[in-house]
């Protein structure tokens, strides 16, 4: 196993916890592209987080515990219990016990928050590609050149279409990194705007969604065992139209 860079370990954890700003995230993702050790460490950390948040680690409170909490809350508001017992602080009265019981019940009922979506990471990759001058690795509108370029560089075959007749000309393709793993990226233009379309094998539980974050529109969908993330600063309605057209053309 290649060791990660010691001066990047804290930054990797900060990015994992969504504590980096978009520019810092973009810089770190650029480092991940060329550092196998950091990339592997980040991927393992993401995998561990998903495992710890898996549904198999959650359990339902036993019925007798729930009954005891409800009884405790009932006792707290009973008139016979209004006078504090010796040795019990005055502030630990019915209201406090009731609040404690409600908090315990809520803690037992609400599952652990799910892992954050990839939206911020996708936006960071969009920003980096525009600022670093590394928009494409293979610059051509010829899909018959772009598609075979990915052969041997990734372990899946992304569909490549040119949507120039529909107003979204293909610019080229490149390799990028999402969640520490290499993904295929197709680049399209919409007038003077850029659309990055990230493609990777579909993970378990992936769902279609339309998002808006930091002034960017995002469309994510799944088809043919692959997951797609399209991001751009064009209006959300136009990106939704791009999603529809790409999905239709890639099925042909």
C-alpha cells in the first residue's frame, strides 16, 4: 500500500467532513489525481464512513425500554411527583424528566444521518477544470475518438454522444476523481457555458435528482449500470433538457 502524504492527512479528513471551501477542495482533488497514496487513503476513509453509517449497525429500541421511557414521562407530570424528593435537585423536576424522556425517545427513533451527497465535490471539480486550464485530456468533438480514448484508462465504457445539433456540442473528455476514484468526464458547451458530465459505475442506493448549489445546477441520474452527474452554471431548465437529450441519444 502506498502511504499518503503526511502533510495532506488532515486536509483529507477535512474534505471528508465537508469542512473545506470549494477552492481548497479543488486544490486537494487536483493533488489526488496524481497521488496514489492519498487517493487510496481517501477512498478507504470514505468506505469506512459508509460502513459505519450502514443500516445494519442501527437497532430498534426494545419494547420494554420504550415502555419505561413513556412511563417515566408519565410519572414526571403526575401530581404525586410534583414535590422533589430528598436528595433530588429542584431543577430535576417533571419538566426536566419529561424533556429527557422525549430526547431519549427521539434519539432512539432517528437514524444516523446519511453520507453527504457528491454535489459539493462535483462543483469543486467543475471549478478546478475551468481555473486550471485542464478542461479536457482529449480535445475533439468526434465521439469516435473520445470513446476509445477511455479504453484501458478506466474499467467501464461510458457512452459518448455529440449533441451539437441540439445545442450542446461535445468538446472532449478527461479523467477526473470523485470520492477518491477515477471517473470518466465528458465536456459539452452551451453557448459560452461549460457542462461537465461525470460518469462512473452506479453505486448501491443511487437515485435520480435535480439540485442547485452555490449558483450551479446539477442533474444526476442512473442508466445501464452507470451513474451520471451533470453540472453547469446554465439555468436548471436547460441542464434538465441536456439530461433528457443525452439519455435519449445514448440509448440509440
